């Protein structure tokens, strides 16, 4: 560093006196300094000579300051083959480390011919050397080293400007040194007679430091390696997904997917339960209703022993089971053996059982005696029979055509019908179980469904109307049958002579009308409840 | 280029071509000028290898006598002042001198290895002539005694020196002529 500074200062002073352009002087001085240092290292012979261009030669040698003489003490004699000798003027410059450099520069040279150099100090030969000038080239480093991207991964393109030497462009070889920025370990690539090179195999997204030097190839011209250019930095393109990483990631994700699938499969039931909960079905409550009887509730009722007490409306409303109350009139006339309930109803009635029900067993005999009565009116005998056997009987014959009834049926087709389509005599009176559909209208309230305004109609009424079983007072001899919950309550007015007359007139107060309770009706007997 | 090298190799392998060349009929010149510097570079390297191989030859490999060789020195400044024809004259006269000298050497050596090397160099000289011809450089009328060459010749007395001069001649003047031939200047970038 001290040598550099001293030399620079002295060169500057020296050149200011003799040269015009300062900038070129500074650069020239720097270049000279570099080359001298290079040759001192690379060339063992003295004097060390180098050619920078086509027609020049610079020779120098080094001496210790202590033993060094002045420049005029030395003489530099050079002789081309078959020519006379010539002398070169010597310049002395101080150097670092207590040394002194002596320079000689020739501005006109001959190549391809041996040159004989002799250095004398005070007529004493101190150096002797024979060389070919075309073999001692020491060029300036290439200029304008630039790095560009090739557009491909891990590549950089280095381009430079070759030294502008005529005749020698195709004899130049370059050495490109590249390393990752910050690293000292780099690679070197050689290229001949070219001004660009593509560096391959670089890491993506990394900054690289590249430098280059030049030398003649040695066939026609040869010399020493030039100094390295200043390093140029450039970052390579960011990396794409490394194929190895991509494949590894795929494998790992595949393995994870398989594992998760295994876990899911092993817990699928639990998960299915959570995601797709099972829709509750009433099958468990109605054993065999759907599987055996295909939903035919009537049949199922006839065959099952348990569960009859469950009203279908249980599933549709939250109403509590309402007891079916059948009131029988004791004071009715003789039994009416001929009258019979419809077989279905009788069977159903006969088989109803529940802990909640307060059903009185229908006298089978009586039930059998009942049959569909085409007549519209009760006969006196029938009425008497009813009276004597206070059995819960739904009086289809009483109700006849206009009576509304609700049939419990899985299909529930006929449910709609009873409301308005009740025909006359042929309509059997079936056990009335209000289905949710038919009595849905009546669900909200106490369920009084008024079928018609006509008399003799059965109005569906639930016992809610009479919360405390405060049935409207009815005269003795009245038979009541209140079908609970369906809202169908049948109130059979007892057949008194008065009523018979009424019946005969076609007015049968067989049911309770809302707000139309005949005053003469009197509750007789204990209500019989049907509870489903 | 490879095709050019193949052409020259073909020339070397067929002596009839050389007979024609000596007779001055002219060999069929290639269609394209041979401008690849690697062609001459190969000749230079083979001359250098021959020089290196025969440097340690004892007693000059048994070669005696003196040989007239051209001067090889090139002063670029001076060289550039000469036109192509003048340059070509120098080159071709020099090449013929070397051809003669190597012919004389070939006859005096007895070792087969040396003979092979000398033969190779002689072939290269002939091939160079073809290369020059491809560059539309006119053949020299073979001078019986190159009066022009007095200024540009000297004498050597050993085989190694002859070969050394031969190498320098190829590296210098011949190369300069070839690389700057006008026919090649059109092809160069």
C-alpha cells in the first residue's frame, strides 16, 4: 500500500510534467503497477519484459535501494537477430520494501525474431536474456465485463470486451472465475477466442461473483495471464421448484392422505353418525308396523299387543294422551243384540289396552250383536241394548252417514273423507282415532270438528273441553262416548222416548255440539276413556 | 474448418496433386477461401513439435551444410505499410526456400523417425501453398535465384536452427498474411 501510494504520487508528478491527460495517466500508472507486481511474481528471469501491444516492449528489473545506483549507471542494450545493437533509455522508480525499479521501454519492436537483451551497470553485465517478443505478452484485463441472465435456471451469461489487439483476437484465451458471493471457493472456466461465456450449473437465487483474465493461446503468440478484472456481482434467477423437492413433497402428501383415509375408515361409523345423523323412525315404537304390515295400522292394531295405546298423534303433537271417554247410559232400553258395531271397530275396541285407558271391555256378545245398520235410526231395541250394556261402542249406526269419524290408517286415505264425505248408512263406524292429519286442524284447540251443521253429526271433541271431566250434564239414559284426543267425542244422547221421537224425526243428537249441547243430555254412567 | 483440413489432408495423401503443383498447372483451387486460423495453427504446432523433437539430435542428426532461409522478423508498423501482394511475395518466397532446405535435409538424414518428421513438415509447406491459393494469392513464378530475397534471407547451418526459423516464419509472416488476406476479411465479423 505504501509502495502504491508512493509510486502513484511520483508517477503523477512525473507524468504531469510530460503528459497531458491526467486520467489516462492515473489508469496507466495503476495498470503498470499491477503488471509489475505480476511479473515480479511470474517471471524468474531478469530483466522482466512484457509487451502490451503490437509494437511495444517494456522491460524492468529490481534492485535493493541500498545497492541501487542511479539510472545513468545502467545501460540497456538490445539486439535483434542479424541486426545491430541498440540501446534503451532507463528510468528508475522507487518500489515498496526498499526496492528500486528500473524501466526500459521500446516503442518499435520486431516479432518472430529472437531479441537479445543485455543490461550493464557501469559496464558490468548484470542481466542477459534472449526472448521473442511475441511470447511475452501481458495484456490489460478485458473491459466491460457484464453478467446477464440467460432466462434459464442456474445460468448466467458473462460477456466482455476483448483487448483491442490487431491480428491477435483469435489467439486470445480467457479464464472466467466464478464463485458465490462471500465464498472463496470458486470454479474456473476457460474459453478461447470468444467474447462471452455461459456459466452453467449455478444455484438458483444466488448471488455470484465473476471475474475474468486473458492470455494469448501460445500457438503464434503467448505471454502471461493478465490481471483479474474487478469482480462483477449478479444474482441468478430464483429457483423453480426443485424436482426432487416436488417429488418428495408429493410422496409425503400421498402418505399423509393415505393415513388420514385409514383413520377415517376406521372411524367411519362415528363420523357418519355425526355428519349424517340417522333420521329417527317410529319403527321401534311400532314393532312390526312397517315391516310386517307395511304401515297398515289397522292390521297392526289387530295383531300387536303392545303399543296400541300410543296414539298416532303422539308423533305429531305434544298433546298428552287424552282419555277416551265412553259414557253409557244405564237407562237405555233392552239390549240390542242385533245391533253390532262394525267388526273392525269392535275388534279394535276389544283389543285396546293400555295402562292409561279406562276402557271397559266390550261385551263380545254385545259387540257381535252390533252390526252395520243401514237404517238411519236406532230402533228401540237397539237403544235398550245399548243402555243395558254400557259398553263402549262407537255408534256408527247412530252416527250414520253424517257422522264424522277418523280412521287410523297408515295411509290415512280415508282420514280426509270423514270430514265431509261421510255417507249414509253404509259408512261403518270405526274406531275413531284421530290422526294427526285429520285432526291437525283440531290439534291446536280442543279439537272440535264440526262436520256439518246438521244434526246427528258427530262432532269431534276432545275431552279438553271438559278439563275436569265436567261433562255437560246430561240426562239419564244418555250414552256418551267421547273419543279422546282425536277430538272426536261422540255423545250419544240417550234414547228417551223424547229422543226417539226426535230420532224418528231424524234428529239424533248423537253428538255433542259445540255450544249446542242439548240441555237434556245428561251424563250417565262412567266415562269410558280411550287413551292412545 | 474441418472441411478445409480434410481438403488439405487429401492433398497430402495424393502425390499427383503435387506433381501438378510443381508443373505449375495449378491444382484445382477450393471453392471457398480457407480462412480458419486453426489450419495454420496446426502447421505451426507440428513445426514446433518437430523442432523440439530434433533439438536433442546428436551431431545435428547427421545434417551438414548451410541452408538459405528467409528472415522471419515482423515489424508491424512496417508490415502494415506493405500491401498484400508484397506480403504474399515474402511469404511465398520464404516458403519455397524452406521447401528446398527441407528437401535437402531429407536426403541427408538416415534415421527413419527424423525422416518422417521432415516429410510431415514438407507436406505442411505444400498444403500452405494450397491455402494461399485459395485466398486468391497468385502463385509465384518460381524464382531460380531470388534476387528479391537477398534482403530477406540468411543462412543457417544446423537442422535445429533451420526448424526454428521455419517455425518462426510460419508464426509470423505466414500467419499475418493469412489472417489479413482480403478474401478472409469479407468473412470475418
